């Protein structure tokens, strides 16, 4: 397991004497639900609007050292766990999650070992660590070396580039993605029935519904749809060179 923050990368393993074990994993995050009752109508109207964060709980074990050394190590570790970070799990390291530790973390102290229970509060959708489209992942494909996931905090996976023309764009994940479209100049981008047009170079951020260039808003240069990418293959048509960031998302 790795936890990557703005200032450091922490590798949880036997070498560093901080050994993680997953004790709780929310495979399916809960949905944001509002229920409304209406007079003279049985039941309720249910409105669903997106997903809540997911939680992953880990028991982090320290052993062998004297108790003072173990306490110092966990004290040094604590400030990094409450910062924003990226969580890489070694049993699915083709993806990573962004989040932080929000809830109280309790420790069980003993003469021989300590166990720190930590719950990571993570965005509901994971990002890809893969830099190229490699098709549908099998279990063997997902065995990726830790070295290939060494990404600095704040950096996205390198964008996928598309020249002018018609292409197949693939969301390798299992959930519709809301990518960033980095457009090099004026032009029109179409994916399936979705389309937008820009009159100058800009970034179209579908996740946050904004258009910008650097620190300058460019909403006035944009018309059309904030394009999503469904899982699997879609047809992309562009008359301007573009780059696509975060096109793969996992639930």
C-alpha cells in the first residue's frame, strides 16, 4: 500500500515495519438520496443525485521494535494521514483513490505490537494509473509494478492525445468518466451524440463544469455539452488537436 501526499510518499510494508491489512472496504459507495412525501399520495418520491464518498478501513500493525520506537514512528506518520493524498492498494494497483483520513483513528498498544486502525475517506470514483490504452484488463494485466505508479501529488496521469480526425476513445473503467478536454485552438469535438465547440484554446473540465485557460475563465468561448465518456469504446471526432485527461474511472 502507498499513501502519496504533496510532500512525501509512505510505503506501508514489512520493510518499514508498518504493515497494512484491509478490514473494511466499501465496494459500492452509497448514493446521495432525497425522499419527499406528498399529501394524498402513498409512498415517497425518491431523488438520486450522485454518490457519497467511500470508506476503506485498514489495520496498520507495528511489531518487533521497542514501544518508544513504535510510538515515534506512528507520531511521525499521523500528520501525513490527515492531509489530502492518493491511496494505492497493492491488490488493485491499476487504480488509485483520492481522499484523506477524517475520522478518529484508535490505536491498540501492547508490549509486542501496536495496531492503528485508520479509515480513509475517499472519492467514490477511482482514477487510472495506466498511461496507455491496453484493452480490457484481466487479472494478469492488473499485476503492475509499484514503479509504474510513481506519480507526484498534483500530477494527473499523462493525457491521451488525439490529432484531427475520427478516433476510438476508450474508457478502461467501469463507470462513466467526466474528463478534462485540453483543446489546442478553435474547433468542435464530438463523442457519440455529445458535442461542444470552442472558439479558442482552452480546457473544458466536465467534472467541475468550467472552461478556462490558465487562471482565466473561458465560458464565453464554449457552447454545447460537457462531454462524458461511457465505459468501453466510443467514437471521437475532432477538427482540432486535443488532449484528454482522466478518461478512465472506476467505481
